[in-house]
C-alpha cells in the first residue's frame, strides 16, 4: 500500500512543522505566497499541482489581540480562506481536515465543553474561527474540524518556549492563574491527524466521520500551572527554578478577553477514531527535553 499524500496549508506554523516531522515524505507543506488566503485564487492551483489524497488546513490568523482591530484580515485568514479551500477540496472529492479553537466558547460553562454545546465567542478571533467552522462544513461534506487549544511545541512562538526563555533571564515571573484549559502539544495533534488519515484510508470515507471534534492534551491546567511544570522540567537540565507568582486576568489586561474556562472534552474523537491524546504533563516534559538538548 502506498503512503497517502497529505497537503498541509500553513508551512511555517507549529502544527505544519510537526506534521512534516512525523509524516515524512507523505506530507507536503505549503505556505505563502504559493498558497495564500489573501489571494484565494492560489488555492486551486496548489491543490492541482500536488494532487493530494487529503488536505489539512493548519493556517489561520492567530494574533488574538490584533484581530480586534484587524477584523477583516482575521476573517480572511479564519473564514474566507478556509471556506474557499474547503470548496476546492469538495470539487475534487478530497477529505478536508480543518483546525479550529476553544475560543469559539465563552468559557462560562464550568465544565469541559462538548462538540454539541452552543458556541458563544467573545473575541473577534473566536467569531471568525466560528464563522470558518460553519463555512467549511457547508462547503465540504467530507470535512473534519478539530478544535484544539493552548498549542505549544519545540519550535515556533508559543507559551512554553516563552516561559523557558523568560525563566532563564528573570528570577521572578508573573503568570495568569485564573484561566483554565487544555495544553496541547502540536506533535500530539499531528499524530492524531495522521491517525485519522490512516483510518479513513483503511475504511474509506464514512458519513459518520464528518463534523466537529475536540482534540486537546489530556488533563487540564492554568497558565500558571503550565509555566511551573515547564520550568520545573527545565531544572532537570541544570536550569534554576524562578519564583512564579500566580496573578489574575485583571492583573494582565489584554485587548481581547480570554475565556476563563475553555476546557474541551475529547470523547467523540476517542469514540469515532480511537484517538487518545497524551497527558499534557508528559508532552511538556518531552518538549522541554528537546529544547534543553538542543541548547547543550
């Protein structure tokens, strides 16, 4: 059996990088200007050039605060562009996997969100991502949407790397301790996507596969707890543990409001595809090890 070809939109992002690392030669990553949501006419050309069996959209406008003032650009990256990509996939009968976010919820439920829970985004970023979900599902019946959260990795800009860099320079850090969610390794998310692709290839497309899934690291944390765990792991490689003070959201105001509790329930992902995400603590330890070994 030949390896499936997977076209990933979003070459330089954390998830695209992880997909390429884990998927090897069966994964092709493309980005701007070859495939650009700001110029959606490029999308058909890149699909026809690579003739993939599957398309993964890992590209998005992820500048949450900037989206409040650059709403049209955020909509292009999170709604208009993905919708056009889904349309092109539908025309060619190619299954489409689209990555979304916990920010489609307002964080007020008080327990982990199910896919069936009503969405209520409180930011421009969350609204454009929610619009993108609806547009993708309307454009391509063979679409799978994976909502994820708090993504980190050994590459790119992310919270874990920021904390490690800050902890190496400062004896005392202040980190928000009243927002709760599911830290997610981009490597773990990439492994889930590759597992979904393998399942579809084995069984053929099933109507039951379509729709929205939650795919986050197992377990929950606050940003403060995530920072402490990453910094504690770094002490195993000779780093000094800084003091990490837990502060409130009010102590760290941002242009875009953050959901206070955006935990997601991964049950449907496990039931339908048999995919279980690792515990976030284990995955953070692996990422910190990679970063520390790269410095040695």
